[in-house]
C-alpha cells in the first residue's frame, strides 16, 4: 500500500519578520499506509517539527520514525510514545497532541529521495502534519 | 482479549500503557529507551537473546575503530 504523502508547511512572517503564522492542513492517518514526509530536508536546518494528534483512547500508541537509506540508517528506527486521547463520558474524545522534533540527526532517517517515513502502531487513529522554517532569506 | 502493560520512556520517566505486542516491539528494538514497569510482564525470548540496534552499532563502531587506528608504537629513548 502506498504511503500517504504530506509536505512541510512553512509559516509566513509578518513585515517586521518577528512573528510567523500558518493555517495548518492536517493529514488523517491511515495506519496501514503510513506517512511519507516529502522533501523533509528542504526546510531550514534544525527546524523540522512533526505534530501527531492522537484520537485513539483505548491505549497509548507509538510513532515510528523509520531508518532511512543513507549512512546513519545503521542507527535504526526511532520510536516515540504517544499519549492516548481522553474519552469523554458523553461519547467522543479529546485528542492529545504530541510534538516531535526531528532536528538532531535527521540524516539517520533520510531516504534517497529526501523524504522521511513515519509509521504508527496498529490501533492508532489521528492526524499528522509537519512544519519547518523556510530555508534561505 | 488484549493485554496491556505499562512501559516507561526512560529519558522522561513518563509511563505509557500499551498493548503487549507494541510493548514487546519497543523492548526488543530500544531497550536503552524503554523499560516495562509491570512485574508480571514476560519479556519475549528474542529480546533477551538479541542486542538492540543501538548496542550493535556501538559495538560495530568500536570494532571498526580498532581496525582503522594504528597500533601504539612504544616510545624509544633518544640517544
């Protein structure tokens, strides 16, 4: 099954260049597919942040950042635990948001086409998106 | 019926409750980062035998260093 692709989302800064903002577009996760974060290395260095909105409330889940295809891939996959959503007494859930910074050793996860693969544990449901600072001036 | 266990993420100390299959996977792949809190948890056999990827890499790097670095030459006294 092909992975669902997401792109980095870049904030736009105000005229004083002090504050950046961005209306976020979320990607619903289909657990069986996984996610491909495309052009993950096109942002400014050390600025990629992945956000995971967890709506599964029965147990905590896991995000796996897959090892890439370059030299540092020998360090293997990296797992991040995700706190479960809070079930509401009247039905429905309050999602839990986890911020994951992939900005120390990104090359460990780099695929040959410059993307990064993200997988989720079997029962996970929720949304994902990624932001970064725009490279250049 | 699904079994759930409490697993601690060592760097933060936070405890997460996960399905056994997921706990088994984390303990096998990253024992340096995760540990199970529950005493009644039975570790999968393969996790006991295998070293984590992290440990394997450290050992591999050490071995590579040993091959690359020249042997120390004993100092000779100048006459």
